[in-house]
C-alpha cells in the first residue's frame, strides 16, 4: 500500500520505497504553473503597455500648453 507524507509507525520496522519524485508531485506542478502565469503577460496587458508608451509622452509634451 502507499504511504502519504507525515505518517508515523510506533512499533516495528517500516520499509518505504519512493515511487514518485518530488518534481512530479501535484504541489510542485502547481508551483510551476503559478510561476509560468506570473512571468507571462496577457495579450491585453501587452496592448496596454504599448498604448501607455505612446500616450504618456504625448501628455507630458502637451502639459506646457495647458496655460
């Protein structure tokens, strides 16, 4: 039978053989997915970044004309 993490055996001998490596665990896969999501940008965010790159210099350039 399989043994989950955090199990205790009070008496006798317990022989455990690792069948799954930590890089295949569900927790590790969730961490990897979150890291990928955080490092990638959504297409709308890329569009917003490009738009701001044009709008901010225009606003700064037109600010002296406000008077």
